[in-house]
C-alpha cells in the first residue's frame, strides 16, 4: 500500500525521501514494482469482470443476495461477502423499483365511445357484438 503511494507520487517527490518518510526500505520499492500481483488480486480482477457482467445482465436490479445466486448459477465460485466487498469497491448499487403512480385521469373533457350495446347482451347471431373489459384490481394500501 505504501509502495503504491510512492509510485503515484514519484513524479513530484524523490523516491528516497518518500521511503524515509513512510519508513519503508528503498530497495523494496523496485522489488515491489516488478513483482506480479498476488493471487488474491488476480482472482479479484477476474471476479470484478464477472460481477460487472452479471450486474449489466440483470439490468442493475439485483442486490448482493440475488447477484451472488446469479454468479453461482454461472459457475463462479464466490462468497456473498466477497460479492458485497467488491460491489462496494466498484460503487455498484441496484436500481430501486419505482413506486406505483396512478396515471389515469377520468375527469377529462375528451369524447369517449358511445354505448351502442346498452346492456342488451342477447344477439341474433354470433359475431354481432364484441365486448371487452378493462378491470384494474384495487390494491391494499
């Protein structure tokens, strides 16, 4: 972690000075610089790609539990805790479901279709009258 900070600031300050200030060895910096990332960092990089793909595939609506299940179904070995940590690191949030908003305006002054049938449902031949119903179920508050 300290060597990473030295690496980002080495254009502005001498490496030797930063190593003294941060109390790390000067010879450790070049060794750190050429060392490959550890196994966990490599696996995290692969998991980040999987998490981002699953997040996009699920239209950004899944939380940790469902995203974890989705990844398990895809054959990815990962714990829910690790999904949570990596999502937080990537700053991924699920999209909240929007609250239902009533959009029907029945108090308008626009014309509507006349009632031709006038509740006389007995017709002389099939296909003379077609009816339909638009029922909206009432939801408990």
